C-alpha cells in the first residue's frame, strides 16, 4: 500500500489480540517507502519515496508498544524548509541534472531496517547507511563505519553465524562499475574486503553468502547511461533488459578475495536470494526467479507480470556448469531464513506468497522437497516479509515469525505473530496499530 504515513508517533501501547508467546522480548523494526506524495506531487515509483520506519516492541510479558516515524534525512529536511522537491523526479529537470553531475542523492532510507551491534540503521542501496536512535527513531546521521563504506551500502547485509560476521556490498557506477564487498564483524573493525569489476553497469539488489564465499549475480539489466545522466523518465526507465548478455556470476572467497571466479549463465532476474550453502565443489543457491526485469516497472504502475517462483541453482566451481530448477510452484517473494542457519544447509525458509485464486499468504517451504505450510490470508489482508525470531531451545529451527499486515476491511495494520512450524494455524497474536501503515520492504528483529 504505497501511501503516506498519516500519523507519525513514538512508542505507544498496541492492542494485543490473542496471546503473545511468553518470554519473547525484543523489537521488530521495518522500513519502506512511506512518503510517496509531498508538495502536491506523487512520485511515479516507490523507490523514490521518502522512507518510514516502524517498530513493534514486545515486553516478554504479553504487552507490546508500537511506533512509526518519517525518516527525516538531511535531504528531506532541506526540502521541507524549501517547501518543494529538490531531489528525484519531483524536482525541476535542470536541478535533477545538476544533482546527477554533482553526485548529490537524497538518502531516503526507504528499503531496509537493519541492526548491528545493538545499533539501528535504515538503508537505501544508493547511499551510506543512516543510523537511527532505536528508542525515538530519530535520525542520527549517515555512517561509513570508519571509512570502510566508500559510497553505497546495499539493503541486504547477510550474517554468517559461524564467522560471527555480517557481509554487505555497495555498487559504484562510473567509467567501470564496481562491487565493493564489506565485512562487519560482531567484534573488531569493519573493513573493505575488495572491489570487483562488473561486466556492465547493471542493477545488483541482493547477493548471497555461504560460510566461505560471497556470490553476486549481475543479471542483464543494463543502465541506459544517457537517460540516467539527463534524468529522462522515471527510475524504472533507466534500465533495459539485454538477455543476450546472460547473467554474470561473481564468486568471491572470503579467505582470498583476489581469487574471485566469474561464470556466465542463462538470463533471468532476481531481486532476493533465500540462502546458499556449499556441497563439495558445488554452490547451492536458492532464490526467487523472474523471467525478466518487468517487475521493476510493475512496482510503479501495478502492471501484471510473470510471477517469481522459488528456484534452486547449482554451480560447479570447477567446470562452471550451472543448472536451475523450480522448487515450489506458487508465486513467492521476500524470503527469509532463520539467521542461525544463514550460509549453511537448512531445509526451511519463509516467504510472502501470492496466488491468483487464493490471494495472499505466508509460507514455510521445505526447499529440499517443495512441501509447504501456508497461512492463507485471502485477498483482503496483505502481509509483508516474514521475519524469523529464534526461540531458545528449539533444535529444529522453527522460530516465531513476525509479519506486518494490512487489513483492507478495517484499513488498519497489525503485526502477526505466528508459530514458524505451524503457519497454517494462523497467528497466535495480532498487535494492532490504530492506523494503516505504509508498505514496508525489509526489517530486522533485535532481542
């Protein structure tokens, strides 16, 4: 639901329907495009909208608080003072071109809420991460982690539990498009592991990690440089689909980043990866696969596309042989795995699902067998990315699942709390906000 946040507020009590699990204490943070209309102008694509951060805080004793605020970045405040758009397609054309030439981008923070070392950040992939106060949700400023982040920080950091390290990347456009790979350990200094040339100026939104490798897939979405420099059309029109290029896979070993390997496979598009692991000399990669880039435009205008499905890709590092097969027939996106198993072999993953006949759902899928357990919501309730919350003493890796949902009938939002091993039973609790919250993309739980 790409609409403005109607009532920003700090933490206040949420109405609890049902029974919260005893002892589950922590905060769910999520961000997304929450100010899509300002100064009488509605942005044509949600990727340009100013961000909103929401939070739901569980006290472990059956109570919950909720908060929602606009991410008041430096660029946002500059526009508020001017009373008009100064960035993006809402700004006058001449100013947009000047911003591009000067490298000036508004950091909207509209894609991912992320926590690291107890600190809260919100991310958009074209800029450095923005730190927020976890209790007030106020903006503290951009961060470069002591110079480790050069210019951009993607919205998809991934943590490998065995290495006690989070990894992320930034995409730098220029004469040569570069991928910068960062390591952010639980303890110790963040650092730049290396920079890697891309075969073309593309759009790399996510990547995936194993316990030994970072894996990038540069799909054949090619930047139309002239359109971007001249700020012609909206963001979605700046990339063209070039299937003749195929996909470029770049595999970077953490122990020796200079020994990266490159492979070319058939063309497809991927926004989000599920997980990856190693099996001998093979990399096994689970991901939500699209036929092409049509979803970029669809995000803005709602046009119908061929839906994504869960695929398992296998890459032989010795021969370059690649195969990919569908693992579940239903359309699914926004995948998450239990963070304890990221980068390692584990059968279960959770998804936002959609079906022409049944409407929306949240699903736990066994990626080995394709068996699924689905909470069916129908057409009137739209969920968001399912965020796993690990439960202590759970050897089977079936965590609690939290998802922000919008109920169309009441036009209010709630956080659904579900048993990750029994989704079809529905929520054990719903945490109701007194308003509809804007659509959010990605979030994090911190206990």
